């Protein structure tokens, strides 16, 4: 059975009730979206797949009856469950006539909620939800895995997705940090707002400040017009600052002000502008060590590290390799018009490898293997370093400098000469790598 955990939207102006319902539904293995008013709920319905609506009736401005009627016209297949603390026969009748399938009176027990949800939710979704934890694969916003580390990661995303707390994602290169940032944004209640991704390591240091904060005409050489920066473009939504460890000190100082004051100031402009934004930063560097040696601001580090998410390296959850590999087989098989499967021996070699490049390396290996294979990927299509080597009997030796040079060139070849990625794998900064290459 294909994994599909049911999504339930709860609408209530009582925040305590929202939290209680979300916890109860989570315990029953559902995903729960929350909205405190009808307009918020409609926004979520537009941009998310919802399988069941649970709504209160008595709410300010627009009431639950109006929402039920809206859903009945716009989403006629979406079942609706009504909850209310002010029961009346007329209210119940009107709710049922408008399209609700059941009616719960507050306060109700967990078992009463469970029974009502079971009655309202289509049978196929109930079965899929019951079976999801025992299923052979799992996919959550593009994040694939069924291991304990991945389940913990997804649970943490669920906890932070509906608020704007600052998040710091740390982990090795290739573990999917941007994918996690996108999941936090697009699975939460701000999904309809902008998501702007900025690679701080891919923009020259002298341009990063202007790109982030914007500038006014004439504020520096080459500033030919007024231009808003990435922070303004992401207003009301999320900005993702990848490779934050590469941000120069001047940018770090200005970023601290954004976090403290919730305002930005364009280069050349005197007045600051308020912004409403969630910041998610990511790094494969050890920021704490960088703080200790003076390369990263300590106050900024603690401001960014409100919620910390550590991405697990692939070697820590090798049981997910088969699901990831099958996902890439489908992806690139469709792209190249091939129906390719993975042989048992090839899968064994994949699972025995330590994956220094993590999921990104696995994806590249599968893509390459599909191109080289016909209908099945065997050990022949995998790189030589995946296979058993009995070693060499050559008694000549190389200097440490020669060995280092060969290894650096090997890593550069693997990353297609991308110095940022190579430096991350080598665990050195780009300046050190440039010096070694000279």
C-alpha cells in the first residue's frame, strides 16, 4: 500500500482547543493543520491537500456555518465534522443541511473524537493511516525514510512548521537541509507566502549584503536603480539562508538586527522598514567552533539557534537506502524513459558503503547507473570504490603532500570542480582549499 497519512484541518478560535485536538490527532497518527479563523482555513484549503475538516461553529467575523457552506460548494468531496460548545437543535440541523457529516459537543473524550473521525474519514484513508507506521516506505514533503532518525526529524518539522521561530539546520553536505527548510515552510500555515532561498556561499562577499538587504540608487558604484533585497521579497514568508557560516562579519551584524528588531534597512537608506519573516539558516560547518575562534558572532549564533535541527547522515540510517534508491529509480527512469530495477548485489554494495556525500551522492550514483544500464543496475554500473579491493602489492611510497594532492583532486572531480562542496567534504574552508590548490 502506498503511504498516505491523512491531513486534518482544525478550525477553532480557542487556541487551547486547537493544541489539544492537534495532540490527540497526532497520537492517532494523523497530520493536523490548525487555523484560528475561517479566512486562515480557506487559505490552507487552497494550498494544501486536506482529507477532513473539523470546525467550530461559534467564531468571530465569519462563523463555522459559512465555512461549511463554502467547503460544500468548493470542495464537495471533503467531509466536515462539527464541534461546538453551544449546542442547539437548530445549529445541528443547519450544520448537517450545509454538508457536515457529524456533530460533536464540547467537552468530548478522546474516544468520542476518534469514533467521529473514523466515521467521517473515507475508509481508504483510515486504512492507510493505520498501516503507515508499518509500511515499507514513507514520504513527507519529499523527505523519504522509515528509520527512527527520519521519524524524529519529521516529528520535529511538524512541531515548528506552524510558527515563525528561527530555525538552525546543521548537518553534513548532501543531507537535504534545503529540502527540510522547504518542508517546514510548505507543510505549515504560511505555505501561501513567499519562500526565498539564498546560498550565502554562492554570492561574492562584497555583493551578499546588497542582495540580502537591497539598496537605493547611487548608494554605491553600480547601483543604477532602487532595488529590494531578498528579505523584503520574503516578507510575510520564509527566508532560507544556506551556508550561513560563510556570511562575512558585516552581514552577520546586520542580520542580528533583523532578528532583534524585525526590521531591515536598505543600503543608502536612512529609514528602517518592519518585516514579518521567518528565518531558517543552515550550515555544514560547526558554528560553535567558529564562535570560539572568532569567525562567527556569538550573539548571532544564539539568536539563530532557537530551534536546532540536526540532519542525520545517510550512514546513520542505511535502512532507508532501498527507499531512497527506488525513489531515484522512478525519478530518473521517467526522465530517461527507462524502467530500471536494482539487482540484489548492487543494493548490497550500496548498503555497505559509508556515503561521505550522503543522499546527494546516492542520487548521483543512481542517475549515473541508470544511464549506463539497460533494464537492471548491477555491480558493473557502480563505481570501483564501491567494490571489494584486495589491495596492491606495490612497495613504492608517496609523500604525504602527494597523497593529499591526489585526494583533493579526487574530491574536486567528484563535485564537478565545485570548490564550496569540495571544501565541505574535506572539512576545510574555501580559502584553505584555494591555498592548497596554488
